């Protein structure tokens, strides 16, 4: 009965879950939490492809304080999560669920600031990196994504390099093979 949410914000964004008081009835109230990746306050760089990291969750005391006079840029929720020990991501975008796993993108993560794709296993409270863009000339700014019927991720590019002719749509197999299939 939980809902998971990404936040397209920079330089800090959170990955959230909402735990409803009554499963399946989100409007009846619940608790908002932000992901805390143990020993990783920042999920923006220096991550190792495939390395599992432990996950915990921190409560957001006032979920309604996102865009308020004290936070005119809309960072009121992520600020609360960071103060409670949550992990900072950058420009989270698409989110898809398949086989009990949650996949989500970070448009500007990585050493080249060209994007990450994460996989999170809620049953084991583990997260790991499944894709890291080597640079803006390759495939940059992974954005929306879905899971294909065969289990591969289908990922839209937000093209961070404006010198490229067009954006691409790519696939990422469960084995880690990355391929473009249309532009």
C-alpha cells in the first residue's frame, strides 16, 4: 500500500515513500519518509556500479512545507529530510516498478553529471546503481522510464548536450546491456 515518489529538484532531491494509515487509501492520511542510504549522505557521485548499499528511512515532520514563504524555491520537504539524515540525490525523474523492484533515474548524477539509473529492492532495503552515463555526448539525462514486458528498462533521454541532434530512447537489459533503439 505504499507510494514511492521522485523529486526533480537540484542541487538536492529526495526519494520518498508514503505509508498510508489505511493501505490503499492514501487520502486518509499517512506518513511521508525520505530515503537514507547508509554511509552515503550524497548520491550524486562516487558510486560504484552494482554495489549494494543499505537503506533506511527518515520521517518528514511537515510534508505541507514544500513551497512556502520560508522555502520559496520549493525545497522545504527535502530540507527536512536532509536535516533528519536523508540522502541527497540530484534531479530525480522517472520511476517504475516491476517484480517488486523500483527503478528510478537521476538526470544529473555521476562524475560527468550526465545521469544515473538506480534499482531499489524494498524487501531487502538495498539500493544500487545499474547505469552511469559516461558523458553528455553518450546518453545524458536519463528521464522517464518504463519496464518492458521482457524485463528491460526503456529509458528516455533528456539530452543534456544541446549540440546533439536529437534525444534518444534506449534499453537497459537486466544483464546491464545498454542500447539505443530510436532517436
